C-alpha cells in the first residue's frame, strides 16, 4: 500500500495566525494540534483549524512544497486557502468523515 504525504495549512481563524506542516497522517496530526499536544507556536496561538491541504505521493516533493509555502507572503497563503475554501471553514470534520473504509487517510477533492 502506497503511503500518502500531506502538506497542510492551519489557521487560528480567517486571515489569522497560520502554520504550514507536512505529515503522513493528516487526521492524527490535526487532532494533535486541536488537542494542544504539540507544544510551541501552534498551541501558543491556538492554531488548530485545517483550512487547506494537498496530497503528495513522495515525501521529498511534499517537503519541498511545504518549504516553499513557508517562504510565501501571508497574502499568497490567504489566496491559496481562499481558492478552494473561501469561507475559511475548518476542514477537519470533513477529512475525518472522508477517511476511506479501513484507510488511515482521507480521500476526496483536496487529496
């Protein structure tokens, strides 16, 4: 079974504090942010809303994408989110529900 890697963007709210990360288990990782289990920047600023993500087949491609997005201006990150999520909805519930049967990862349009 091929592994999928996710680049994701969390926010504290619309146009608020932002965090870009990479993971191989999107649901678990966002849950950790939501529960405040990851000390530092995200827990200090209550950055726990999944507002954007994309899937990659290879970890090296995902890491390159994450690093590029981290260097972007805030306005560019806002535009990235607003392209697919103009209302800045928290996609976490949707991602949890779209987990395929017996699958550890979500499936769907953001994947």
